[in-house]
C-alpha cells in the first residue's frame, strides 16, 4: 500500500511505534496489544486513503474521457493520460503499480485539469 501511494514505509511504521524501524537489527520482538491496535488503525486509515485517492483518479479519468469525446481528441494525445484512465475500472482490492496513487500525481493531474 505504501508503494502505490508513494509513502515512506519506515516513517509510517515509526508513527505507529518507533521500535518497528529497528526490526532489521532485532531478531524477535514482543508487541503489545495497544501497539497492534495502533498498527491495525494505521492499516485501516491507509486503506481509507487508498480508496479516496482511487476514487479521485477514477472521477478524473471519467471526466477526461467525456472531454475527449466532446472535443474529438486524437488518441495520441490521450495516451499520455493512460495511467489515469486505466484506473477507471480497477477495484479497490486490485494490486496497482508503484506510485499510481501518489498524492503528488493526483495534485498534478488536478492542476492540469484547471
């Protein structure tokens, strides 16, 4: 999930509990129930953010297709937005390419729409 949203995994884990960042050096670790609850909460929050970002890009992709239809935009001009329009029919549980839901990508596409 962190890869497709271009989030730093170590930073995300550190926000849950600083010791998660040190897991590479530690062979075994005991995790408290409260830490597991925070981790579950973080996963839930990331899933919600993923859904929201996907919806934004799907809406943007639908708008692009409508606009192209109205303006008879050539296919070669449409191709540079394939990474957005290809997400229109993607379900939320589909494995997606790295960075496809990055916040910077969404902001960039929304700015280019204005």
